[in-house]
C-alpha cells in the first residue's frame, strides 16, 4: 500500500501540529506488519505558489525534523522498516501512485495538480494547527548563500545498504544543489567484508537500484551516474568536472582528504555541503533509528522468528 499525506504549509519551527495531522491520518490506515518494506508513506510538501526553498541549510532542517517526527510515529506502531519519502517541488508524480491520499479539506494542491490516487481522504486542521504563514527561510536567506541548483556536477558516496531515512536526506540534499549531473558512489562489496550481520547486506546491484529509484522519484530531471567506490576518494579522485561534494557531519574529514587529493592532481577544489542530520548523535536517538546495521539486525531477527513459526520445535 502506498499512502500520501499533503502538507500545504511547512515553513515552521513548531512541528507539533504536523504530528497531530500525521497521527490523524495514520490512524485510518492499516499497513502490513509482516511486509512493511513493501508499503510506503510519502509526505508531500506544498508551498502554495510561494518561493521554493532556496538554501540547503534550511532544507536540511526541514528534512531532519519531518523524517524524525514521522519515523517516531511509525515506531509507536512497530513500523521500523516502513519506507518514508519526503517530497517537494519537482518530484515525479508519475511514479507516485497512491492507494490513499490525504490532504487538507481546502487543499489547492489536489485541485491544481494531476495526481494518481485511488482514494482521497481530507483531514481537518484546527485553527490552532493552521497559524498565519510565516516564511522562516526568508529571515535566513540574507545570511546564507542560495544554493538551489547551484552546481552542474555534484558527487556523494555511501554504502546505501537497506536505504533508510538518513540516506534519503543525503540524496535529497545532493539533488537539491545539483542542476544537471549527480554522481553517486556506492561502496563496492569487497570493502564491506567486516560489516556486522554481513550476510544480510544487500548486493551491489540492489543497492544501486534503490538509489536510482529514489533519485528518479525526487528529481527525475537529473542525469544520474552510479559508480562503485573502491577507495577513499571514489569518483571525486578521477572526475575533474565535479564541483561539489555532499557529506554527512560524520564524514567531513573525508571531504577534506578528497580536496587534498584533488589539489595534488591539479583538479579544482570542491565545495563541501554538510548534511547535519545524517547519522545524528547517539544521545538524540537518531543513530539507532536510522542505522543500516540495526536494519540488518532486525531483518535477521524477523527471519528467525518467521522460521520458528514455520518450523516449530517438536519434543
């Protein structure tokens, strides 16, 4: 089952009302516990003809809050593995075909866009949950550089095993700052032999396919190149035309090493865009919510439980 929830306003620091709406909608849906990875929840951010998001800094904040809030609610219902996609301007509406689509009662979005859905359910927003619009980004743009579609060629890298919320934030940020060509390095299998629960690692082709599918959904206009990473630098060490490298907070030093390597080769130094939420701090619980290792562990435990049910012990 694919479910979409349209939020017609999102430039806010208080996400309590978002939680209320999400709970209101999800209480009307029954996802499949045993096959939750095959279901999907899309959160559509609509700007109501206002200026699109202009800075990666602000987008990072929105993505971090919404993925976290949504995952917390799903965790309350035991949906650890249910995929979440946060979508905004430019997403591929031809791919997203919803079984159920939730919108506000007077949503302009559903009236003005050709969307593919089987069932539409309006949700109610109380006056307290729908305050006067205050564009928080406008107050920040003056102090930040606008980087939406700034770079023609951008690169990023990762394992992308069991693609999860943190991976999606990283990929969305990279797509946001890129206008033409996005190069994604995916760690080759030979570098993953020491991973925990390695028998539950997805193979290289499956990980690449999941990355491509997500980029096709969020920004289909990009030319995407997915290549294997066999060393520290990956494609940034061999492709001179790359202009920007997107990294997580925990891999900033890797970006510094890449630039030293490029300088030694006579390549241009890359701008580094840091995604502050990926991985997160252990004290805020984000790491445990998103870890690929945790997902592999849960996959193992799920399969063991299923095997025990199918083949009960006999005395």
